[in-house]
């Protein structure tokens, strides 16, 4: 059984990223399309709906904290919803450079500051740290959250209480990954094959593979990716998650034999495991 203290090997997961040329990453991250940075395939009206846009308030970012967090002119902190920009790993040393984090912060500053935005809700409006949560959209249809994902400056990180816009953001992420832009050109952020999921332990990661079996045990549903559930990668859904999947027309039993991509925090529970709470965490590939 995997120990909760097990860590992924530091060199394999992220030291390689420190070898990426900072100038190359920063240049690609800061580049904006000729239409001002808007992703033509990410329509906030279609993705978020009229109700969310009508409920939006006008805000002006005054300062950038990191690649996904802003200080508003009125002093409130805003965490962009459903996206996570590169940040130094928890086991990084203070003297370690992390070029992607600096590039993401600079690109957010270039895009967000000095202008008004509409702050649209994405679900829960505030996190446990008191930061506002939401999508930033301007009058011309630019959707800042989607821009960051499209540029490879952020991954999609939805939650059970933060799902609005996830489908469109996942599609933007897929296009960025295909183009290998930003973080998708860096080894540390690669999608892990299921047999290598242990290298994502104690981190947020994307893992993909074929589901060997689906088992229901004491009220939980397990998607097993290997022959030995004690060592191989597993996805776990509690009873509430399973009911949610079924209400939305996705029976977890149907994943048997399918190739899927799962995103979430990789936990050391009987081998690497991701606990899934909502359907956006699972993408069917085949």
C-alpha cells in the first residue's frame, strides 16, 4: 500500500521544466492574437449563459498576485474561476526559478490591468480564503479565463461548486494541448499515462488510460486501470458523485473498457487515486 508520505521524484516531475528556456516560454505566453487576445472559439455568452452575464458586476483589476489571482481596485482579491496557472511546486526551494509562473503572471498583467471587466459568477462566489471567484468578460466578448487556457497559461480545474463554463474551457485546453503551447510544452505538465500516475502523487494532474474494470464496494464506485487495485491507478466516486453522474446521463459503469482522461489531486490511497465529484473531471477519449 502506498504511504501518504510518498512523493513523486522531484527531478522527474519538475526539474526538467527548469531547463526550459525562460525567454521562449515567456514570449509564447505573452503573445496575443491579432484580435486582442480573444479566443474566437470560446464564446462567453454560449458558455456561461445570459443569466450569469446579467448578474455580472463591473470591476477593475489593479494588481496581479500570480497567474490567476488579481487585486481589484476596491481592494478585494479575485481568483479566476476554473483555471489554475503554473505555480512553483510545494517542494520547490526558495531559490528555484519557475519560468512558467513568472510568464503567466506577466501575461495576466498585460491582459487584465488598466481596463474594466464584468465579473460573472461561476458557482460559489467566494472561496474559503475570502477571495471572490468568477469569470472576467469584457464588452467586446473577451473571456479572460478562456484566454489564459487557450494560451497554455492555465489548466482547467473545476469543482463540484464551480462548474459553469467548464465544457468550453476544457475544449480550449484541448486545443492548447494539441498546439503544445505554454505549459503543454513542458514535461512537468504532461498528461500522465495511468501506469505512471504515481509520478503525480500529491499534486493536481491529468491522467489517462483504459478502464479495466468498474467495481462497487461499500457505497463507492471504483474505476480500476490495472490488475492490482492496491498498486495501480484508480478513480473513486462516492455515492453522491455517482448519483450526480447518473442524473446527468453518465453511468460510471459505462466507462468499463473506455479510454478516459481524469483530472484531480492524485492521492496515495492503495496506489495513486483521484477522487471524482463531478462529470467534468472525466473526459471520454475512446
